[in-house]
C-alpha cells in the first residue's frame, strides 16, 4: 500500500521547494521540481514492487527512489555500479513483482524495465506536490552485500533508520541548513551502493545538500564535475579513486571536505590530500548491514567517533531503528565511546600456532618496491587443512614473483609467506575497490603462466 500522505510518519523532506537538490548539466533542479517529476513517474509504476534502481544519472536515480517511496515500494540496492544481469535476475527470483528503473537499455534480464529518461518531466507548470509522510517502520530499501566472499545477503532498511542515519551524518559533517551555505556533493561511488545511497540519495532529502547528477569515475570526470558545482564542494569517494586522483597530479577546485569510505584509508594518503588540496580528509565507518556508524579525521585521529545515538561494543553496534547489528570487524572501545578497528573478524588467519591479519599482510605487500597493487588471500580450507597456505595476487610491472617473494621474506614471518605469488596485469576491483574472490580466479585464469610457486 502507498504510504499515508497525512500527518502520520516522517515527511520525505523538510527542505523548502525552492532549495537546489541536484546539479544537472542543464542547470540546477529544485526540491519542488524533483517532487513533481517523481510523482509523474510514480503514476506509471506497477502496483507491486520492489524496484531495482539501475539508473546511472544520480538525479534520475533519486527520482526513481522517491517515486518508489510514493508507491510504497522498497528499492533494492546492490554493490555494483547500476548492478549486473546476475543481480537483476537474482532480484527477479527472490522478489515477486520486482521491476527495474533505468536510464538506458539493459542487457537481457528477466526483470521488466521502466525507462525514466523516456518519461516526460513536468517542468515549471507542474502543480506543487507535497512531500509524502512515510511511516518510520516502512521498509524503503533492501541492501545486498557485495558477495565478495560468498552469496549476497539482504538487509532491510526502514525509513526511520535511514532518516536517523542521514540526519546524524548531516550533523557530523555540517550539512544542516543552519551550518552555512548549502553543500554540493560530487561522488565517485554509485547510488546503488549503501555508502552512495546514504550520501547521494538520503542526504539531499534530509540535509542542505545538492548532488552532482553525472557519473564521476575517472579523474577527468571528477575534476570536471567539481568545477561544475558551486562552493561548498564536497568530494565523496573511496581510497581507490583517491589514489587515481592523486596520481593524476591535478589539483581540484577548492573543496570544503573530502570524505572516504568502503576501505581503511592510509594516514599517508590522508596527509597527502590535506597538504595538496587544503581540505580536511574525513572517513566514514559503516557496513551494508548497519549503514554508516562513525567518522574520524584520519590525520588527527586513530579512533572513531560514533554518530549520535550509535553505540559500538565488541562484536556489535546498537543502531537507531535497527537495534543490535553484528559487526564484521573486531573493535576495542574506550570510556568515551570511541573505538579502534582491530581488523575484520574473518580477516585473521592462524597458521603454525601464530595469528596474522590479511589486511596487515596486504599493507606489507603494498610497501614492497615496484608493487602497484596486491592482496593476500586465504584458501577456503585454511581452518581445516594443516597444509593450507596463503596466496598473494600482485600487480608489479617489471618485477617477478621470485623478487616479490624475496622481499616478503625480509618483512613477514615465514609461516605467512604465500605458497603462490600470482602476477596479474591488474586486480579485478569493482567500482568501490573491492576484489571479489570469483573475479580473482577468473583474472588469474585469463593470464596463464603469470603465477609462480613460492
């Protein structure tokens, strides 16, 4: 059933209709124009959901999300940019009535698709559309994990939970209406990922933020997008994209902040950003299961400060609207409520009676001269097979597997030396910098002869 448009629930947005919510190539879009456009889309949506939002244009993605809310439909979120045919087919199999919202022709899929770019925008003559009130307990998004280490799992998000998280983030980062001029967000993360959903779909609805509509993936895209939006510019990104931007060497337009998430950010990279771009380098800690939980300024703080209302304890986080959510990371808390990350629960391996973190081993590998990228991986039977050993996948043009292994011998305990060093042209990272295990196997299989035994 569609949400009640009366006084029950939390309104979609409290922003004035004249506020700019999106920056498009054709010009800024106001809250009122977006609501009218979303109402026109909602009128042609099926009676049942959920929606799979496959729009690359962030404005159309936001229109689709709001239109689905107006119809009472949840939106399925996947980790990939626009999703994949496999994700769409999974959605069709698991969710009766699922349909896709898209702004391009989709590859063959069993999902019925609605082209938002083909639905006429109402324009300035549209009658005002009041923001609907949505029950706080209504499920508005179902976020799927990336499945990088297994089968994707679903996590339902209520309207009350995602609103509370967005407003806590707005408070933390100074995005509220009373905090100064409106901020303009340029993001390298897709709106279909939980991090991108929170920062480029929920924040514009619940804070004084306008989001850049275009895709910004490569350095030139990002720099062009930043130049196209007004100050206070905020770059929402990942360590993967930051590395590419810093390697590009060009200084972006003046930034009020840079925000990173999805993977730990090295302090050295944060220092380079702050020195070179003269902007605070901030990090968000979160997970698909729980959403955003905490933040820190990386060059100044090792520990994380939870958002308002969030309590982090060993193995679990208490999140407003979600209750207690298990954490995939090991944490150590202090008396003030701040916490340190000690590595992922599944990240610690035990060999020969000794323990090590795969993340720490990967950082050691990255410090080897000539290594451009790399990752340590534990085999599936590491806990049950006494003969099992680690594998290192390495991108190091001009270096051999023997040279990499020799360098590692001087840096890590012999028991954790990789049995095999697989030399690749590139790691198969997704849009967020993650490396799915299946993709690693496929990448190695396409490059015969490039891996050597330890």
